[in-house]
C-alpha cells in the first residue's frame, strides 16, 4: 500500500476528494480543512493500493495539484486494516508488477545527477578495481563493482528513452561520460603514483592474470551478462526490490574495465586499453538496451491488464458509468450518477473504454 499526503487549494478539494473516492483501490480517506499553511489549503490523506497508485497520481497531476499544491507519497510497510486488504483485492493486477512511473522518474533523476558524491564513489571504485587488476585479486574486483554508482545514470537513461524525457537523458549521459572520463583520468594518475612508490609495476600488468584477464578480453558472454543484469536491475527498481541491485552491480564489468584501461594507458599497453574500453562499452550498451526494453515491456503488459484472460472485459455494474481515462495509465475509476452517491463501490473490473 501507498500513503498519499496532499496539500490542496480549498477550491479544488472537492474535485480531488471525488477523484480519490472514484478510484478503485483507495481507502482511509482523511480531509483536514484549512490545515495547510505553506502553501495554504486543505490537507487530504489516503491510502491506495500500489497497483492503482500510478493512475491516481496521473489523475491528480491532471488536476494541477503538483503545481498548485503538493503530492507526497510514502510506502506503507505494515497496514493492519480490513479495508486496506479489501482495497488491494479490488485494485486490478498485482502490486509487485505495478510500475510507479513518477517514483521511477524521481529516483532516477536523483541517482543520475553528476554530483561530487557520485564522482567520489566512481573514482574510488575505479581505483579499488585498479588495485584488483594489478594484483589479480577477484575480491577487490567484486568490491569495486559493489561500490560503483554507475547503474543510477544507466537506469536514468533507460527511463528517459521510454518516457521521452530529453533533459533526463542528457543528465544521465553527462553523468556517465564525465564520470567515467574523470575516474579513468584520475586512476591513470593513481597508477603512475603507485608505480613511483614501488607498489605497481609493468610486469604485474603483463603477467598471466587468470582471475582478471577477462576484463580486457570481451566476448559474447560479456554482452549476455550485461543484458541479464540490465533486466534484473530495472525490475529491482520498478518493483522496489532494491536488494537485487547489489547482485546487478557485481555482475557487470564496467568499473573494472575502466580501471584496467586506465592502468594500461599509464603503462602504454594499448592492446589492453582498447580491449578494456570495448568491454566497458559493451556492458554499457547491453544494460541500456535491456533496461529500456524491460521498461517498454512493463508499460505494454501493465497497460493490457484491463483485459480478462478470455480476451474480453466485463461491463460496469448497473447504475455506474466509466470515468475519464488517465493519460499516464488506464483508469479504474467509476463515476456515480447524480442522486446515487450512496451506492457502494463496484467489484473489481476494468474500464470498458480501455477495451478494444
């Protein structure tokens, strides 16, 4: 379940409340007239099933609430309520399959920003990986993969391509390009300093490295693993199962490839440098392609959830009519004609306007 806290201008409260009441999957509606001070207005709170949340958020934005007031969304870890259970049963689809596009866009916006913290993590991860490739130490390579923050901009780029958001795409691309360029340049300097103090030497890079030589020898398995990791990473973001991101981070050869290219550049090992660069690009492309296709598939499949297994959808219950469609996703609202405001909500069923 999701908890919505809305600040609503007084002249729009009636429309917002009506929208919430007509959305299947909502409950625990609370209205506090005049409670908000900045901005001034009423406070409206409700709980909504995750699978109905995206449609409701789209409807609230169409009412201009994101500009004239405020929309805050929180995940509910525990809700002991029979009404909440009923709301989740009424809402179409499964909560684990639902994609909250607004939440995804907001999360990827933050993670794809070129910040000092992002650069610091990427530089440190690349330097750790540099130590790993020189020492042929797989543990250091795995640690560097886990520290690297590069999946944020990659997810942002996938989201931008699906939502056609050029600003997010540009921000994500800049974070990737500038981030890796800075990390590789600083790691090259780091390797030169380590060589000067006797901790690195050319022989350590040129000798047989059975644990890490795959980094500069890309093959089709590199692309296959990147594609699988891109799918898993995207699913972990859209389903709020962030724990899977750690596994995604340590399954792709991005940071280690950048590190090996940087160290090889410092020693003039052009073959290793180009091989590592190819490995890096192969992984980046694989993740972006897989992540984008995964989001497209989720958007299409979730958009068809109104159709029953038999290929048709039931009509509205007697006395009810389908509500307006949401531009963000299919609507599950039913309007009650004047004079029938006391009629209970209809059972779960799709909007006939979405069929065909």
